[in-house]
């Protein structure tokens, strides 16, 4: 089933711009997937209890035939290729790829919840999501 997914990209370690660009390219190259749009990159303060550097964030809209779990697996593979190591929740990271929302699906599994449970706590996600949804041409 084709659906539109919104993916948040973030980076606060190393060459942040490069990690975001590589992630956009890798997502665009996924099988049965095409990029529909992307927001501007913006810098935001980190969220959580750990002191760390500023994030670069962006959101992209994709049309995909991948299931939510298949998409999550691919996003984790892209993160790992960028050197992402999962040590501390909300800690610094080279690349963070989150499935924020699907237009026609919701997921409530141990490994994945969509809409993302932190969506209402991230003003920049809400703003980016509104921008992408209003500019999308079907």
C-alpha cells in the first residue's frame, strides 16, 4: 500500500550538514520510495537532560510502499552507516531519523509508535509538518 510518511532528520555531532544531506540521498534511494518535499534545515536547541550541542533539523515527506517496520529498519541502517551509536536516550548523535507520521496508518508496537509520541512536544516538528502538508501536491 502506498502511503505518505514524514521523517524528521536531526544531527548534532560532526559534520551535521553532511549527515543530513547523506540521509536525504539514502532515503531517496530506498526501493519503492520517492521524496515529495523537504523543509529548510534549521538549528534547534537539544531536548532532554543531557548537555550537548545544537541540532540541525529538517523534515522530509516521502511516498513509500514500505511498511512502517520496513521503513524503520531502513532508517536504522542509514543511521548506522552515519556512525549513529545508541547509548543514551536523547544523547548527542551523528544522525537521528524519526518516523513522525504516516497519512493513512498508525502503529503501536514495541519498537515503533506512529504518530511519534513526542510530536506534540516538538514545535519545530509541528511547524515543519504543517509546511510539508500544506505544500504537497497530490
